C-alpha cells in the first residue's frame, strides 16, 4: 500500500509527514481527522488502478507522438500552402490513428488483466479472470450484461475507449 500516493490523490492539499512507509508513521497536520487505516486499505486498489490508467494514457501519448511528430516536422519544411498543410495533417491522422484503449473488468471475478491498446481492427485479449463456481461466458459493455456483447478474443475496431465487463454463468457439473 502506497500511503503517499493515496494521500496525493485523495487529499491533494493536505499537510502530513510520514516516518517510514507504514500507517503508524503518518502524522496528520491538516484540519480534520486523520484518515483511518481501514480507509487506506479500502482506497488502495482504486488508487492503484487510477495510477495505472494514468500511466497507460501517458505511454499512449508518447507512442503516438513518436510516430506522428517526425512526419509533421517534415511537412512543415518548404513552401506549402495552407490547403497542402491541412491535407498533409489529415493524411498523417489517417495513416496514424490515435490508439484507443480497452479496459477489462473482472466483474466479481478474480485475477488481473492489463488494458489493451490498439488501432484498427484487432482481436481482444483472451480472458484471464476466474470466478469460483462459474465459467466465463462473454464480455459486455455493462456490468449487468445489458450492453453490447463481445465474445472472448472477438475483433474490436479500437476507434473509442471501452471498458468490458466479464460475464459469468454458473459452472455445470456433469454427473457420471
């Protein structure tokens, strides 16, 4: 559990010091009551997830700029008209679409799956979540299964951000 990360995300203006890396070393200098250890334990998974999403977004922006910036700089040289410039910019956008992210949610299951980044039609990452007493059925854009469904490893166009929730069905045991 990263106490400084939780505090910076949940209490951005708070004043505190931390002696070591344990909750017992936290000294609260701000108004109000010091957050409880139980609060930190409850918030840690969400804060860790948010930080991972922020890192993925930052990595995605860097990857996009590495592929597109050299092309833009090349186009900027020379005597180009405004229309030639706009056409060149559009050509770069068409040739290098901004990558989209798909996030996978276990939806009461256990395990972890990283987000998948892509451009164009690509097969989704295979499910790696498990749920005791159930088997994976499909992905859905809504946790309750009321959204759009995607089969395991289905193709996705990666034109927009998407969160897919695992859908589970009870495991059936065949009697011998």
